[in-house]
């Protein structure tokens, strides 16, 4: 029987944009299909087992909490997360969690360390301005896939500007909204099974298709039983409308 | 130009705007501030008994209505931004509406102030008393992080050294503002009968403001409000001077509790539901006390409080009773949901989610609210508003059977669909702009504003 084992990193601290909505989507959509679902919380100071989980989730937090978690990630979880990513487990970072996937977050004279899972760094805007609003991006998740790209809709609210290294691919192209830096036209990052994005709101309730893609990838399944997604499709359409698409 | 001339100009602009159908609750005030930046200070200085200010994430309007009922029962004539226009423009509009020549028609000011505007409005008003009630996660796209607001509040408090502070002892972020200050009245709840089994998901400020250690809670009453202490001995919860005990909650209809003022206490019958309104009432009592009201007028004022605009208002629509319970952030929604769950039987609900500026463009908060409380309690939920479908998805994933969910984005059609199916009480849970639209709809249909009770 298929099983999705999720490791939620710091769910009590890194949850500012209703990150539990993302976990709830994964849980229900597994349960409704008879896929076993288990979630394990990993808090400050707790070691994680890279082989015990199929998907690692890292959400966003308030500045103070994000700093605490960044230090803890580097001290107690970095090697395990690298090992997990190397063996193909999904690592999904959203908003603040996305920033921590990179090398560092520069805050003027100060700096928060990152996991270095992907080649990117984030810089707080000099004037403290934030990039806020509804956002829609165009993505192609499966290499070699034909047909039109898919669209992810969400909400972004970040003071950092994220810059990808030369060899790094974004998660998608910005259709509406700001994205990584407000000027690059790119959003998020994708390197194999490591995915980062600024899209919250939360992300998966607005994009049920992406929740299913994550379940499929994390469980190594080629297809999933279909669900009645009339409400989910309407919510996706609403989020796209809010972003100014169509 | 003299102040009187500037006031006349601002008033005329307001009249024009209202005639043009553009509303205008805060427009005259905004204009007056532009031509007279010290308008709030100059006009409020005319109030013989000074001003009182109320701020909080949740409960500002209702708490102010309670304080008004108490003070007006004692003969005060209040200048009060009753309709909830609570930024500088709204406060100024209330003041200029009351201005008469070089005087003012009112003995005291009572102002609810938006939590983000507090540090700008308080220095102008130099209030006699300032009630700060709670800080919850709310509209992050507008307000930013909770800690940012706490810092701004600290600045506002520091800028008003002569002001009597009235602080919620049960909210660590708020109670901490009174540290190192003599003139503070604390209020709170002392009743483990209403304690929750644990902290809800959406709770914030769980860590000591001083040392960063997680607070230890002996009782959680609501969100992060409760009896807490820092394990390192920093910032213990202050002992409240005014508190509620022996609380009984009567579903969506009302609540009762023993109100303690020092050594005295009296039973209060509150016509508003839920523990959140008990908190509002205790805060109102503490503020009224700080302004000199006695226990008898406090108790009768609280018992006479009418529901504020869209906050637990009940109205008859045809043969159905419609209760309107404003929801706007996770903590407030959780208390409304907790209160609904106290009602017996299956509920009919009209839930309306908008994403305009006053609602917050970011609707992620609905995923922080515990809609799970309704999972097996609803007969039918009609979802309306600009983000009706996302709300339906939230309810579906909370465990409400999808066949009980109806998505009707247009509010009027949603209201009709909700009214047409079922009998008895219908509970509306609108966000802020949805509440305004819903009330306007009901008034247009002849459910006159005066019939709200």
C-alpha cells in the first residue's frame, strides 16, 4: 500500500501564512485515495532521519522565529536534509522556508545562514519595502512533457529579494505579481526534488493539482485515483482571477 | 484660516461627498488633518473630561459600545467614533462633527483606534486612559508581523506617560507594555472552567518578550490569552485588578459572569455571546473604572449594551432569525466558531469571504481558523463572496460533507439561497466588507437598521 510520510519542520514556529493548509491538503487527498499518511513534527534541536520521510515541508515564520529556525537547521538538520534531497525525497520550502533553502539571507549588516540545498541567496530590500499581492506563475514540472504549461496561483508577501545562481532553474515564470526579485520575471526554484516558492495563501488549497503532483512524486506513483475536484477547481480559478489572470 | 473656517470647509466637502454617494465617514476628517495637522489635539482639548482610547486586534467596536453604555448611563455626553471608522480620519471626523464654534458638543471623548494608527493618534489625544486588549495575527499583508505592532504600541505607550493604562493581563504581549509603569490597571479572566485543552494552531506570541523562552500556560482561555508564566522568571502574568469568574456561556445568545473590582463583585448578564465578549466586557469595565465609574453603573451599562454593527446582531428576515457574526482573522473566527458550537442542533450558516483591502487581500487566514469545530455541526453552509470557493474548500477539508456545501459567489443570491433552504435560525459569518454589504442588502430590503437588535 502506498504511503506518504511527511516531515513538518518547526510547525509551531514556521506557520505564519497558514502553512497547515498545505499539510491538510496533502493529508486529505491521500486519505481519500487510501494512501497512508503520516506527519512527523521536527522542532528546535530535534534530529531528523533522512530516510524516514518522503516529503519535508518548511513554511514561513516571523523574523525572530525564522532566525531561530535557520540556526537550528544549519546546526542539527543540514546534513540529513542534504541526504534526503540526494536520494530524491521532496523538500518543499514556502516563503521564509524557501529563503532558507539557499545559501544565506542578507539583512544589511546581519546575515541568516541557509541550508545550501540550492544555489541562491536572498537580500532584504534596502528600503525595507515588501513585495505583496496575488501572484500567478507558469510552470513545467515534468521534463519532456508536451502540452501547455500549468499555472500556480497564490499570494506573496516578502521583504527579501531572491537571486538564483547561474545554473539554477526557477520554479516558474511570473504571469502576474512580483516573484523572486520583483524584476527577474522568475519565481521560486526547482532543482530535482527540491522546490522553493514564495507562493503561500496557502499554496496547495489553491492548486490541488500541484498537491497531487507532490504526492505522486513523493510516493513514486505514476498516477493517482481521480477525486471530485469541482470546489478545488473553482478555488483555483478564483485565485487566478484575484491575481488578474483572464 | 481659523480652525472654525477649516472645519466648515471639511464639513462642506463631506456633505458633497455623501451627496455624490461616496460615503464619507472619514473623508471630512482626512481633509481637516491635511489643512490642520493638529486638528485632533486642538479639538480634543475642548473635551472637559478628556478622552479614552481603545485598541486591540479584536473587539474594539464592541468594547467601545460597552464603555459608551456605561458612561452614557452615568450622564456623560460622548464624542465617539461609533461606526468604527478608527484611523486618524475617522477620529477627526467624530471630533469635527461635534465641534460647535469654539466649543464642542460633548463632555468626553471615546475613541477606538486602529492598532496600526495608535502611535500616531495617542500623542495627539493625550488620553486620560488607554485600553489595550489583545494582539492577534491579523491581515499580515496590511499590518505585518505581530511583533512589529507590539513595538509600535510600546512607542505609543512611552509617548503618553501621563495616561492611565488599562491592559489585558492575559495577553503577554499586551501585559508586558505595563512593565516599569505605575499607573496601570490590569484585567483578565480567572476561571479554569472555560480553559481550553491546549493552544490553538493559530496562536502567536508564545515566547517571552524578554528572554525568548516559551511561556508555560497554566490555563489557555482564548488564542494565546490565559494564565502564563515565563520559565526563567521574566515577566510573570500580572494579577488582574478587574476580572471575570464563574463564567457561563449561553451559545450564540449571551453570557454571564461574576465581575470582580478589587474586593467587590457582582453578577453580570451580558446580552452578547462568547468568551470573547466576556473579555470585551471585563476590559470595558476596567476602563470605565479607570475613568471613575462605579460598579453599579458598570453592571447596568454592560447589561444594556446593544450589539455593535455586525457583531452578534440579530434581525428577523421573513420568518427566519438571522444572526450576523463578523469574522476577520483566525483568533476572532475561532471564538465565533467555538461559540457557534455551543448552540444545540445542526446549524445553517451563510459564510461570506471577501478579499478587498479592509478584509485583507490575503485569505490564507481561513486555513488558520479552526473550521473543524463545525465539521459535524452544520446542516447546510452557503459560501458567498469573492473567494466563496476557497472557503468551501476550507470547509470540505475541515470535514464538512461536500454535499452540505453550496457555493454562490454573489452575496444577494447566496443570502436568498441560504434563506430559502431551511427554517429557524441562520447564522451569517461575513468578513468586514461582506458584513457591510450584507447589512446594506438587509436595509434595502426593508429590514430597517432600527429593527436590528
